[in-house]
C-alpha cells in the first residue's frame, strides 16, 4: 500500500512541471501591460533546453527505491542493505527521469529590431512556425519575452 502511494506521489510530483510554451500564458501574466517591439527574424535554429533538477525526482526515486529495496532479503540486515542500495539507485533513476521529463525542444530566434539592434530569444516550440525574414513582434512582460508573427497592419478607416 505504502509502495503504491509513493509511486503515485512521485509521478504526480514529476508531472507538475511547468511549461514555457509560447502559446500558454501564465495566470500571473494576465492583465499586465507589455512592451511590444517590431522586428524581423534573421535566423531560427532548433535547440534543446536541458531539464530541471529540482530534487523532486531524487527524493521520490529514493523513497520508492528504499521501499522496494527493503522488501528484498529475509533477515533485518539484508533488508537494510537492500533499502540503502534501492534508495541510492532510485535517487539516481528519479533524477534522470525528472531531467528527461522536463527537457524541452525549443528555438533560438535571432531578430533585428527596427532601430538596427539585434536580439536573441530562446523560446519553446509552439503552434506558430517562424522563419527567416518573417515580420514579428517581441512581447516583453515581467522580464519574459516571446516572439510571435506580427499582425497585419490595417489602415484606419477614413471618416
């Protein structure tokens, strides 16, 4: 019973990792004014953002490994040794699982602003495809910047 609970707890802890998908806006970013800059894409290249190591995978893996390893052997000494070995192996595996689960495919997008300055933004892959020469906008709010295709400019109606 305890073993099943620990396995479920570790899966829940690892699945709670946040995404940086540009199509998903965090609640804390709503109702905030953002600075928008017009730019043109100079280059787009795929990159991999390394996964996080918050320690949740180590703890969850260590707990599961300790419980599983403690069930091995007949006498107290064997169970203790199995528990320690299981905890170490579980912690190593849990860390690797967390790092792999939080790894993201992303793009490095180099843009040139209208004033000639160049900027680079690493952004998780979203639904929108961006390519060299595209007109884009950089939206910056709370120290975070995302790149998206520039909306079509519509001339004001003459009245």
